């Protein structure tokens, strides 16, 4: 799509595109018919504007400092639905509906309901059939997604501003008014089982989920996984309908958008969600206590299915949650940035972790370590912090020893240069991620869900700037006072060589937290 010399728009290439307005392209044959002077108005002369002069009719560009402020605006409707928006002055709008209903909220009867509700999204509703939903999305070019987690389900979509009402309509219908037809339930079940099968083929993915179950207990709200094969097979349409009735109430939802005027979003919220009744949400599950523990899983995959052979070790401790707005949460984030990590075949460059401690102390020194990185998994009121690593077959014991030695190093020594680099990289990563509309939308939704407001970037920067290396060391030492969580995954020979290592690991970290130096 380009402009002709006279300002007319040409769609497609210069030789085969369809022209809309303006002069005939020079490569086209001359048009038949009357010529100028025979009652036909002569063609306008080509407008010539020097590059250093403004083009007539085009408003001058404004710098970001001259644009009006775009603070996050939040309104609560009469029925309890919270509506939040952030004007980005972009032509593309992103809208999402966050429902506080994840695997954490599932009792035994409703196990796997949140995963099934994710997969049944954008199927038949009270207003549209599944085919009509697809036709609407294809006609407008709307992109829609849905994802479930331990603490909620997100329905998200992106479109240009003129089609925003269509997008909100589709999200409202699919989230609030599904029919749960037998055909849709079976189709969602097939997608859920395929999801589980794909996840099981990727140890790097499901081991992070499993370590949370080991840390909190498999049958606790935070310990139970979003994905469960046997539960997905047992879910029925009636079970989904009852779970949906209990949890999909306005006070459990946040409708958020970026790239839209707040008044316009409120109009659409009243239009598509205003008929929902103000029903009290079910009580929130009690906080899940951290228990720690040990688990070893044998890699029984046949050789032809082990596309990336290796043994895995995950070490974690209890950390703070998102609701903790003190310096402890920010120190934990800086510690993750400081440890960093990555994969042995690529350091990613100076700005992406090659100077992080796990690269310098592990990946650059031990050839058998394929990957290692710090992990920070914050929930609302608690969290997990640790490391996950992968080594060649036969080196699992060495990987466990390395992981146990690197973790306490943060509690005893952090140089000023290392600390400043980690903090600056965290700031850069935070603002870079917020340039992505979907990330900004999730940030708005989650903060409104937890705090009923959104903390500004200036607040986060002030908290980070107030930190010192001593704060990070203090948080690291405090973490290691909790019982460690250790998860190993490898072939039987590797696990036999490691043996019953957990008591030694527990004793080692207990001695560190008491100020004495143990041996791994």
C-alpha cells in the first residue's frame, strides 16, 4: 500500500494493485473516453512539497511530553465489575477479562474445570454459535486468546479501535454466557488432553509445575496442578456449568483495556456486562502453607522420544508474594536478575545475562551443564524462589552440588557493580515488557484484582532505587531458613548415583542459616 505522486492511495503492487482514488498509475494503459477540453475537468497538477516543509492538511507531530497524561483509570459498576483502562494513543486496542477462578479455587468435585473453561472459550454461546464466533473473528481480524493459571483465567483479544465493541461482545459472550453443549465439552476435552500430552513431552515445562506441587503439597489449593489427565476425563458439562455459576460473578472479574478511552470502555461494559447480577463470590481458599520436601522422578521415556537428553534438578525455597509491597518483594526480583542464567550454547549478549552469576560461575565453568536459570514464582500471598538446571546424563549429582553452592553465595557476597547491573537490567526488562500491549493489560488486570489500583512506574523505580546489596543478601538468607524443596528428574542410574541426598541438603542449608558453613 503506497501513495502515488498525486496523493492517491494504491493498494497492492505498483503494477497489479487495485487503485483507490488519485491518478492512474503510470504503468496502466491510457483510459479510453473523452479527454480534457471535451467537457471533462482537467487533472490537478502534482503537488510538490519540499522535504523540510510540512505537508498541507497534515497536523504537526507532537512529542510524548506534549501529549495528555494517560494514567490508568478504574471504575466499579453497580454490580461489582471493575473496569480499568489505559489510553496508549494507539490505533490497536487490547481488551481482557480476568476472572479470579483458577485451579487454586477448585475443590475435588471441580478439579480441572479451569483448564476446561480455558479450552471451551470462543465456542457456542447464548447469542452466537461456534461457527458464528469464528466468522466474526475472521471478518474483523480480531485475535483472541484464553489462558488459565493457579489463580485465574484470562480472556484476551486485540483489534483496531473501530472493531472494539465487537471484541468486547465476543469476550463477554464466551466468558459469561457459554452454553456448555455436549459437542463443545468433548471438543474442549480433546484440546485439554492434547495440551497435557504436549506438556508431558517437555520436561522443562512440567517440572516447574511439579516443583510447586512438591513445595505446597499435591492436594492443596496452590499445590494442585492446572492440568490433570484423569480429572479432565471426568469433567462433565453440568460440572462446568456449576463451577461457572459459582465463580463467574461480577465481583470476581476485572475488565481491562489499553488503547481505549475510559468513557468508551465504560459504555461497552454497561452494554455487555450490565445485566449481570451482583452475586457474592464464593469464599477464597485459605492461604496454602509452604511445606517443602523432596521428590525424584525416573525418566522412563524410550530413547527415540528423548529428543534432548539430560537430567534435571530444581531447588526452591519459600519467598514472598505479590501482595507484599515492601522491599522484600523487590529484593527478590533483583536477586533473580543477579543470578540470571540461560543455556550453554548462547549467552545472548552483554544485556541478556552473560555477566549474570549463573553464567559466570556455572555455564562458563562446567561443560556438562546444558542450562541453568533462576526462577521466581510469586503468587498472591506467597511464592517460590530457586533455580532449575539441566545437565548431561551421568552428571545429576554434580548439578545438585553446584546448585546448592550457588544459591547461598548470594547471601554472603554481592559486589556493587554486580548489584547495579542486576538492578538496571531489571528496570530495563520491566519497561520493555510493558511496551507489549498484552503484558500491559495483564499488569493492569492483576494489580486491580489484588490492590484495586495500579501502582505507577515511578513507585516501582523508587522501591528499586532504595534497595542496597545488603537488602538482597538479607532476603536470600531469610529464604534459606525455610525447608528446601528439591525435585530431581533423570534416568534410574543417575538417581541411584545421587541416592538419598535430601537429608544432607537440608542439613547444609540449616547450617548456613545459623551462620555456620556446612558441606553439600
